[in-house]
């Protein structure tokens, strides 16, 4: 990953720090957390003081004061060892915190971002609904103006951190029967479902944070992958949201959240690439040590060609990922490049993990080695933050629009 065009010395230092943390703290617990589907609270308690939960945010708001490239490096390196850890950082940082940083008032930033950026509490993003997945403009959650507050009713599904988190940006329809221009975003809060654990660790809960009446978590999803990441329904039942918690301009919530998703796609690309590279490295090491017919299986063309294909595709994915990240870092348009990176890297994660399991043979199908977990973790990368089909729509629109320019 030594790409001098993108990285300076500080980026390599971040990479090495996170790589060391992942090997020392994440690798020993990843398998058991996956088996039990327990949330990774101990890791959260360690990542906060390292600045990993507020990488790109200013120090005056409690962040680490690093840049966007550093943030994507963090996700990439964590995902090589465990995707759930990387996804926790990604959902918290991009989905939970960035809407407040990007679209919030100064008062909202000062109230919420220090809690999030320091890792004191976790954040999330409520967009997807039972009838509004790829069609996010089909939001059915309602927000009724009651004078000094809005009354929100609806349900958000597949929400990362809906249980463990305390601060959320959510969408609701403020103009009934209208198109996406009638959708507004709001900041809502609730208590973590793991209060005892949070209080024991000293993270995850802020007693002083005013909670939004009527906001609660639903049942925890039992998932195929990302099992130690918290995914639940976020329920809004006559939720009383003060006017001061409107996030951005009324009626522009949909547009703003699409901007959030553009950046989030680079994050999922980083997680996907990390999964692919982690699986490749496991397969590479195993193929060199595994003996069949008196020699290492890496010496057989059937294995070495698979490794060559994986290495080539990972190199291509690396350039796509960090090119999109560089564009965002430098204030350039990046919608198309983010979609390309997300599409390619997520599908690469599936190809690479499938090949890795094949290299391991029967052992790859067991929990004795991490490649089976990586294969399960890879699949949702093709679904979350816009399916592969949606990415192709975005890319097609962008390249066809260029003909009209």
C-alpha cells in the first residue's frame, strides 16, 4: 500500500499504528465476537483514546485532527483483520458524525460532535425503512410540525448502532405526499441498550446528553456477517424533536443524506478492500506452508494463478479507493469515483474471499481459519450503502451526463 502519490509520512505512520493495533487487540478477539455476535465494547474503549473514532474531525471538536486519507487507511487496515471493527468505525464516523459536521449548526456541532469524535458515545444514521431501501426517496416516516417541536413517527431498519448508539441523524417527511424535497433530517438521541456495560467501561453513554422521548431500539438482527457490529430497528413513536434539532434546511434532508452516502461509499470500499486483502494474505501464507504431493501448494499453477489474480485485483482496487479518497480530500467532485470504488471493491471482496476459501480447501470451510468469516463478511458489502445495482446506476448517469456537457 505504499502509494507515494497519495500518502505522506504521516499516512504511513497511521497505517503502521492501526496495523499494530489490529494485530494486537482485534485479531485475538475477532473469532469469539463473531461466534457470540457480541458487540465489541472492549475495542471501542480502546479505539476512542487512540483517536480512531474521530479521525477526520478537528481537535477543537474532540477529533484527532487528521485528514480523510488517514480515515480510509484506518478502515482498510482494520478490515484486513475484522470487518465488524472497521464497519463500527465507518458507521460511527461517516454516518453518525459527518452529517452533523457537514450540515449542522455551530451549536449542534458543539453539542454533539465532541461526544462522538472522542468515542464517548456512538452514533448512527437512520435512512432505510421497510419500504424505502434502494428507493430512499420513498421515506414514510412522518414529521408533524407542532409549533416548538416536530412529532416523528416511523421505523428505520438495518440501522448500525441502533441499539448501542446514542446520537442519530434520521430522515422524516415534513411535507406529506411530496417528492424527496419534502424530506427533512433531524438529530435524535436515546440511551444505549447496554447501559451496565457502558458504565463499567466508562464509554458508550453520556448521562448529560438530553434524550429524545419516543426513540427506542428494536430487536437485534441475527446476521450472516458483520456479526459483532450492532444492527437493529430504530423506532420513532411520537418522538418529540425540538426545532433546534432540525439538521440542515427543512426539505433538504434527502439531498444532504445522498451526499453523506457518496462519502460513505468510499468507506465501504475501504472495508471491502481490507476484507479482500486480509483474505489474500491468509491464503498466501497458507499456500506457502501447506504441503501436498511433497511440495508447497503455492508451487502449483492452479493455486499460484489464483493468488496472482487476487494480488492484481487488490492493486487495482487500491488505486480506485485512494483516488476517490484523494478527490474528496481535495474538494474535487467524487460521486462517480466513489461509486466505482465501492462497486469494484465490494465485488472484489466476494471474489477474493471465495478464492481464499478454495485455496484452504476443506480447512477454509471451518472456523479454524478466518477466511470463512471473511467470506460471510464480504457479502453485505455488495448491499450496504447502495447495492451493486445502484452503483451501476450512479456510474451510468455520471458518464452519460458527460456527453451532454
